C-alpha cells in the first residue's frame, strides 16, 4: 500500500467504537474511499473487530486505573502511531490519541464525543471537528476549549447510527441455556471519570436477583468481575466468547448495566434499561433518556428490584435511528468534501 492511498484512518480504542464506526467504514469503503484501521487492546474491542472481519493494526493496550500508567501508555501509543501508521487525509475517531496524532501530522480529525464529563481537554486544542448529540449543551465543550465553529450536532444518539441497520439474529437464544433472562454488566470502575473510591454494587445486585429467581446472562468486563458471581449457579450464564451486544439487548427482559452505552442501546431497542453507573455525574445523553423514562437510574439494589417488577418492553423505532444515521453521514460527507 502506497503512503498516499489512505483516505480515512479509523481508530478503534474501545468496544463501543466498533459498533459506531463499522457502518461508517463500510459506507465509505463502498463509495471507493481507502480506509486504514488501528485498534487498542481493551475489553472486547479486538474480539468484536475479529468477529466482524475488520482488518486492523494493533497499537497499545489499556493500562488500568493508575494515572501514571495511563499517561505512560498514552505517550507510548502516540509515539508508535506517529511513526508507524501510513499517510492519510482524514481521521475519524473517538480517541484522544488519534486526534493528537492528526494534529501533529497536520491532518483533519473528526471526533465523535457524547461524553462531556471525560477529560476532553486532552484533545480540545488539537481537534478539527467534534460531532456530538444535541442532547449535550455545546457550551459543555466550549468550556473545555473547543471553539463553537468546530462543534457539529445531530438529533439523536450515537447508538442510533448502528441501530439503523440492526437485524436481530433469530437464533440468538440458542447460544444461551435459557430463553427468558435479564442481562447484567458490571460498572467500569477503572474508567478515568470514576472516583478511585468507587465500589461496585454488582455482587449485592446479583445475589438479590438470584434470590428473586431471575435467570442472568452475566457479562464481566475485567477479571475482578468474576468474583462478584457464583459461576456455577444454574441461573447464571457467562459466555465463553463475546456475544452480539445488540442481540443481547434485544432479547433480554431487561438490561442492568454500569455502562452508559449498553444502557442506551437497550433503551433505544425498547428493552427496559437500568443504569447503575458508578461515576459522580451522569452524562447528558443518559439524562435525556432518563427524563423520558427509557432508562431507570439507581445504585440502590432494592430500588432496582422494585423497578424490575413494574416494567415492560416497547417497540423499537428503527425509522428514527435511520434518520439519525442519515444526518450523521451527511455531516461527515460535507466535511470530507470541504463544505
């Protein structure tokens, strides 16, 4: 591959990036643009890329919760990316590193960001454009040093972009030992926006759910998460390999999660979603869905159990997701075409 052949560099640094950028990657490849993909070894990122057959080049891995280790890992990855990735025209990403590298290489960067409480200052001085949901007050980003002229907004959620073409796998439940189940995913207590003193409620929650007779699909993210559950309990199933998260959400009676993206996916699919996010602040996108009662938020186990007894699934409004996807793609096309 010649150094001048790359149109778009995609950086997959987190599992949600795979779902978000995969439709964009496929769209632009079908339209003749040459794309180059890099990835960070974190949680299910690599497994999902392999599952979808996306070719990528691996750069770096998640360094855990310690800030000095995070910084060293960030610097190391930046050095590798700067010297080893081929020349490109535009970067589409949700990672600080990709924005910083693009600035150093004097290339255009398009950052997708729906998290206004993350350390956005790490990229604010370097980014070319930020695309964000309109549920977030743009002044949240302006205060972080991003000029208003660089902020583009769309009417929906990033999850809509890939839900637009979602088709449920009719055989999904054959992979599980039960058809009726709820899904539980622990908090990301290693995230930078979670307090060092944060504790997980997952063990207490799992015990209470099992006591009520619920069957649980349990999706640990770290090794420590396995200690929160009796892995031999007949009403607990832990998959050996990554499952399609959208199928998980679609077929679950309810999704209980400490992860914002997973809760929003379930909510938009019409599945009752419970967030027990461990951060000090809820994101604006989560507040928007909580306000319309599509997500229930609590870190009180008794409140969560009471809520589960009074919920029902709703229809998935895929037409709305398709409208959001079209709006997002139009924004990107305009930027790529210099409009």
